[in-house]
C-alpha cells in the first residue's frame, strides 16, 4: 500500500497554495510530476559541484564524474541491462530512436517494421529513411481490442525486415505488446528489435536481458525525472555496430589533424557537454520509484483506472479506446464524449474541476488519420493520484454531458472508431450549436478563467 498523503507531500506541484487549488493532474503519460528529491539532486550539482565530467581533475569535476557514472550504473540496475556500458544518456527517447535509425548501415531494400499505432517519433524517421535511403517501411496493423496476432508479425517479417521498431506500452490507449514473443519471432528471422519504452519504464519492472531486445529507448521526464533526459540501452554488440549520430567532445579517444579514433560505447554516443544536473536528477527519480515500489505503483494505478472505467461504463456517450478491460490498459483512460470536441472536453474539465488531461491526437496522427477521427481526451494515472482525482474526473465528465446536448455519432467526433477514413476535405473541426455549447458551458459553481469560453 502507498501512503498517499506522505507521497503527495513530496511533489511541490501538488502543494496547496493560497488562492490556487491543488490540480487533479492526470497527464502523466505526457510528463510526470517531479518529486522534491529530484529537485534537490539537481540543485546540488549547481550549488555543490558545478563542474565538467571527464575533463578537469579538480574536486568539482571529480564529484560530477562520480555522480554521472553512478547514474549510469543506477539505470543499468533499474533496467537489468547488460551493464553500465549498455546505458547511453540522451535527451529523450526521440533522440535514442534517431541514434539507432541513423546509426545502422542500411542497404537499399532493407526493411523496417512498425505498427499502425506508433508515436511520431517512431514513424517519421523511418519515412525519411525510406525516402532518402531506400529503406522499405512495413506496417503491422494492431487489432483495436488490444490483442496481438503473432502470425501477422511472422508474415510481415518474411518481407525482408532488418529492424522491428515497436512501442512497449501505447501512449494512445495504454495496451502493452508481448515483447518477448516479438523478440523471439524477429530474431528467428534475423531482425533486430528496437522498443520504445517511454510508457512502460515508469510502471513496469523491466529486465532487458530477459526481454532480449537489441535496443530500448526511454524518456526520464515520464518517470519522475526532469525534461531533456533519456536513455538508449542496447546490447554491447548492437551498440558497437552503430555509427554515432554526433561527433566531438567526449566521443573522441584521440585525434590528429588527419584522423581520429572514437571511444567505445556508451561514450561515443554522448557528444559534447552533457546535461549533468538532468542525469543526476533522473537517477534520483528512479531511486524514488524503487523506494515506492513498482508493484505497489502498478496496483494503485490499475485500481484508479478500474474505478473510473466502472463508473462510466453505462454512459452511452462515452467511448473508451483500447481494450475494454482496464487491467489491460492500467495507466490510461483514453475516451471521447460523443458530440463534444476533445479539446473542449479538456478545457471544461480544467476550468470547472481543475482536472488536467490531454486532448488531441497524442502524437499518433497516423492512427487517427486512417480512421477519420479528430482525436480524443486522455487521462493517465500515476503514483501520486488519489481517489479525489478519479472522482473529479468522473464528476466533470458527467456534468459536461449534462450541459452539452447529445448528437449522433460522427466521423469527426472520435465518438466511435470509423471503419474507413473519409477524404481530407470532408474532415473539419467540430462546429455549430454543439461546439458552441461546449465552449460556452461554464461548469456550475466556478468562476471560469476565460479559456473555456474562448
């Protein structure tokens, strides 16, 4: 069991302030809140040892070098990676995926396999390599019910796929893919596997050696760390075969005016001065996760999602994306209210109930484009959320439905999943009386701050 009061007290963003209500923050799939120990660790760098790692020999440089490598060892343990040399510090998972994509020695006709539900960071890069390098891009369609078709994967792998690049847990609907099965099937066909672990690493106890992946990417800003910090983890063999994306600084073993030699991984991928404070803070973040207990966090998140799902299960205007069973999407409640634009839903919840959710296409534009949908709202749960957050979300959604008239399902409302996407010219933002009602409906008992009626 998590002591919610004690835990929430560790997060400054949830501290009560005069004249400012404590928000019901339900957008952790985008970015988690940051606890005090992370802020303290980052501040210590700037106030106690603001030096450059691996360069000077004075006490500041020595201390930051020690802390930086301790963070590398900490992430290696957290991920159960092959060792510290398998942990490369990057700005975010997007950079990690780009390092792999640009680092492979592609041959014309080599194939990359992604799903039809990937974040833009795991799609547009491969489109560019297709256009510029002749790499073939293959798409694996995922069933809407959250199931996985191994035979469909085998069929795709038979088309000359060199790299499989998939999410571990979806930021769109919260489903997780069977990574061990995917790796086994891919390796049997001679393909490497890159996994986007942004949504899994903050919640699951990972063992990369057991999973068998070649590369694993994550962003620390989704797991209690600061922005601008992330990790690319890879097997020694996989990292050793990559061509670095950037050169200079700490990547160089030696150089002359004519030639140079690079350092071994992970250093050859960490060009220039690093975000020392961020990495040290990210290390404090995973310590906080481990101290809280990943199993306890997972149970807590799932319980909140199950309660919200049950409370809204009988509302005919609510459509939930992904698996019907919240245990198969434990951290995400992605929903649409029929007849209400997703952005209006988010603004209404913020204005009237201090509930902060995300709306739109969640950087998975391709998925919505194929279905002719404008987007949806998404609530995501984490360790610091409590029953009051869940109740505020449900109350806000119910009042919104009460105040905004119902309407028949539409391909632009995201109220249902359409079978085929209409032409681009037929899609437009929600308009007319329903949209006006949503934007002008002031939640009862509140003094709207002006955005909801804009």
